[in-house]
């Protein structure tokens, strides 16, 4: 980090925080603070929705996911456009017609207070955990790579978000999302073109894709029905649709984005914009990761991208064994570089020569993967708390060791801006749900709008402190972007099923739904605990299970028709 990097990084973050506070300085009442005054335009809704989902985990983990496993992860997002259409057709008109502050208000008008409270609590649990992870992800990785203090980073990121979220509420979150998305897109496009410029002169973009494809990184579509494979076309279309429908249709952090729209059409256009751009954006981020992979086919890559883990094992009793693996790894890399250059220089990317090239490369890749696995085992043996899985460290390692000065600060600003954007949405939604669905609903006396705005600010501060505390005690998982989606999948399917029952199945009463939801949540946790199915399918299982159980219970819990509440 040079002076120019610090100027770019701190200048970007300071501008975003100051801009958010300034633009929302005249917020008045709960309508402005919680719903953004219902005056947000469609392009702001679209960008804000994308920024909410695009956390720092997206820009740290996704390129690393592509580096190790290729482009197949993009299938996870295939169901998102389908979900956007359904949300525009059914969810948005109902929410807007009822003029609700939160998604869960509707459930009380359709069912009862306990069902609303249960659903709100399920949201608070999973989104509260996710808020901690969105702070923790960039903090632990930047601390490991840059040597910065982890606790200090966690508090810094959380505090910056709390400042403008407390000050401006929903409107502050929406207006800052535009600037954050601008920073994010600028940084990622800059990284894309710089990586291409770093490749050898005779390696163009087409050759780069050929090299990546020879190692299986361009295998985008998998039409198999293999449950052992997490990411297939079918899990993306079916499981991904249900996850996206749950997230964008029932998660207050997203619902709040389009509840702030000027009209139903503005909200719809914003969500259609998200549906049209999200899959290409994720494809592009994965493609950046694939190009990082190609870059390291011609440049030496570390045996493990986590510098803290490498230092730990080198200073342990296993240091000599690890050094031997490093030498073995360097030899394999040199052979791969020679192989790539030989074919590229002779323009030998022809079908006949390509088969020989792929066979030789497959042998070298197998040897490299075996060496990396041995290295991970040594890291685990040297310190059980060391993080040997280095997927989340690949992109940040490339940024810090290869990008020009100034651009390093910009890419770090991308990561921290993404952390701030998603965390701000989460804290805003957590405080709104706590204030409206729990605090306000539990009070016996009606209070003024100003009272609930103050309460929302205090709840924002409280959830911010909880997120920072959780981040301080969290630990890395297999891959952070997967962990966030796993947490969502455990809870989202159940919540979505409750909303679908409320929207479309009028014969089911509140008691049946409440009991079915509790049973479903227990079963889904058990299914995940014993790894019965890939996590994406938990969304479909939870949704169908709560609907089926509610209908079955309705046969045994007879409720007079006049007691069943209807939606308006």
C-alpha cells in the first residue's frame, strides 16, 4: 500500500459516508426513514437491489471460486430472472396495495400476530448472522493479507456503515448504493482489462479462454441430476428460483428496496433491471476469476494463497516438508508455462493438437492439485486454527501483488464498498423489522412517528453492534459465498412457503401455518445437519414441506370459515 492507494481508498469511503449523511439530512418521520419517502426511481431501486446482494463476499470469494472450480457457479443464478417476474406479478402489487412498512405486516392481516412474529424472528436470525459475515469476510482476509488488525478492521467497517445508516435510514442506504456500485463496476472492469494486458503478447482473449477451457474452467452448463454436484442447471433453475424468490420476495433487506419506489411500475422496473443484469454481472465476476487463473498459468502462483497460513506452517515442525512441496509446485508450474507457451507461440490451438495439449495439461493439473492437497494437510497439521482453504484469498493476493499503485486502493475500495452496501441494507432491514414487527406491535399504547424513528435508529445501532460482535468471533468456512447462501437456504424456503400459503391458498388458517412452519424448520435443519441433499434444494424442500404440512394439519384442525382472515 503506497500513499496513492491510501488516498484513493480513504477518499472513496469518506465520500460515500459523507454523501449518505448529507443527502438524507432532511428525513422526517417513519415514512422517510423506513420507506425512503416512497420516492425512489426505478434505476436506483435496480442498483440498490444489486448492491444489497453484491457483498464483499461476492468480490472476494467468487473469483476464487472460478479460479478453483471454473464458471459452473454461474448456474446458481439461473433462477433469478424467473423469480423477478413472479415478484413483479404478485409480491409487489400486494405489498404496495396494503401500504406496509415490512413484508411481515401482511402476514398478520392474512393470518395472525404469532405467524407474523415467527416469520419476522426467522428473518432476524438468518439475516443477523449474514450481517456479521458481510463484515467478517473482508476484515479477516484483509487482515491476513495486509497484516492489519482484525478487530480494528471489523469495528472500522461496521462503524462506517452504522454512521450513515443510523443517520439516514432507507434513503441513505439507497442513495449510497449508486456510488458504491459505480466504484465496484469501475474496479472490476479495470481489473479485467489489466489482467488481459499482463498476459503474454501472443495470448489474446480467445487463447486465454482456450487455456482455461483446457483445464475445465469453462464448463458452464451441467445438465446432470447428480445430487453430489451442488451446481447444475437444474439446481440453479429450480433451487435457485426458490432461493431468489425467497430472498427478493420475503427478505426485508430486499423488500425494503422496492417498497421505497414511487409507484408499482417503478418498483417493477427496478426488479426487472436487477433480473436482466444480475446474471451477466456474476458471469463477468467469475470470468475475472478465470482470467486470474490464466494469468497464473504464465506467472508463479503460491502453493497456498493465504499468507498467514503459509507463515504458520513454515514456522512449524512441518516447515521442511512444506518447503519441499513448494519446490515441487514450482517445477510443475514451470512445466505448465512451457506447455502453454509452446502451443500459443505456434498457434497450435487446433482440434488435433488440442487433444494432446489437453492430455498433457490434465496430467500436470492432477499433479498440481495433489501437491496443493498435501500442502493443506500440512497447514491443518501445523495449526488446527489455520485456514488452509485459500479460495477467498486468490483475488486479493492477485490485487496486492500484481496491480499498479492507485488501482490497489481502488480495488480495496471495491471490496469495502461492497461490504458497506450489503451490511447497510441488512442493518436497515433488521432495525425496521425489529421496530415495526416486534417493538411497535408489542406496545399497548400508540406512539408518535418520531418515537419509532428513534427506536429504529437505536435498533440499527444494536444490530450493528451484534453484527460486529459476531464478526469478531466468526471463522472461515469452506467458502464464504457458499456459507451465506447455505444460511439463507436453511430458513428461506420455509418463509417463502408461508407467504405462498398466504397469497394463494385461502383455506389454510393461522394455527395450521404456525405449527407447520415450526415443524418444517426443525426438519430442514436436520436435513442440512445430516447432509441429505445439496443446500440449494433445501429451499424447494422447505417451501413444499410447509405447504404440505399446513394442508394436512388443516384436515385435523377445523376452523370456522368466519375466523379465517382474508387478504385484502
